[in-house]
C-alpha cells in the first residue's frame, strides 16, 4: 500500500518512515512537513535521517501528493491533525492518527469522519501497552475497592498532560467499573487534599528525553498492586503505527482502534 507520513522529521514521523521503509507491504510516496522547514523538497530518507535516499520527496502541502496514497499516517500536532483529517475526508483516504491532546469536540470529528473513510485512532500503538490496558480492566473488576492512581512520565517536549495513553488506560478502567472517566479523574494534588473514595488520580512527570512510562497503582489496605509499562525508545510505537496502517488496507469506512489490529 502507498503511504504518506506527516511530520517526517518529528520524533515519531522519522521512526515511522524508517519502519515503513523496511516493510515489503508498504511504499512511501512522500512526507509532509510544516511550511518553511529547510528539508522541504529534499529526499524523504534524508529528512528522516535514514542515511540513504528513498527516491521520494518532502512536501509542505498534503494536497500535492494525497491522491498518490492509500493511507496517511499522522503523529503530529492537534492543529495539523485536524487539517489532515479534513483532507483525508475530502479525498476519501484512510487515516491512522496517533496525535493526542484533542478536545472532545475534535475527537468527535474523527468519529463523524469515520462514516465516510476508514479511520484508526490510537493514542498508543504499542502492543504491550494495549495488553496492559486489558490487564487493568481485569484487575479493577476483581479489585473494585482499590484506590487507583496513575503516574506517567514523558520527555520534556511532551505537550499534553495527562498523556493520551494514561487517559485511555483510565477510560478503560472506568468503563470496567461502570463509571464515567470525566467524573472520577483527579489531576494532581496540592495542599489539604484528602483522597475522595472512588476517584482516579493522575500525576504527570516531564523530564529529559524519557520516551514513555506508565504505572498504575491499585492501592489496598496493607498491600498494593502495580502494573507498569516502560518504553526504551519510540520504535515500538512506530512499528505499531505501520501495523495499524496495514490493517486498514481494503477496510470499509469505519472507526477502528488498536484492539482491532491486535485482536484483544
């Protein structure tokens, strides 16, 4: 399948290009960068720091190459991703989006667009993270009385807090408990702040170049259970993003998730 990658110099974009270039089932047709970047017009392989040419270029306008692709992979910014969504919808192209930090209104636009094109949204494309989510769903069902606290760590450049992954983990646990995540999530604590039973605490750390780390604490009386995922780098997410794109080949319009890809 023919693939366009948004943000070919981004921390995820360049790794997705590297992963896609190694796959026999994918052909990179180009990358799309923000206007004014010095690598626009250069070879995609050089822009992604592969150390070799791929024979495809970096553009600053998705409209120039969108008709050449089957699927767009986008791990960029909220603003860029909304523009990419609009373009994919107009041109009837499949879309994999891993951007996080969307508002509820923006998230709903992806659901609406899924009535016209195949869309796969995943805040985290790691297989292990999604297995972790299933483990957490089971854990809270078996331990509904436990206090749930989520600690997530990311690099200093991470924009949104809490992370999209920690939100998805929390939403999955809330659903398993028959609760609404928005009504039980508590973000950080300061001063006199006694814990309210049944809430879900969030704590976000940002430092250095930490790739991604999530720990969920299930606190009981005299004991606690911790379930943790650490990524050593972002390559696992890039490989997962390519798996998501491959999954969409030939799929009808619809809203798909990573669960569909790895059959959880």
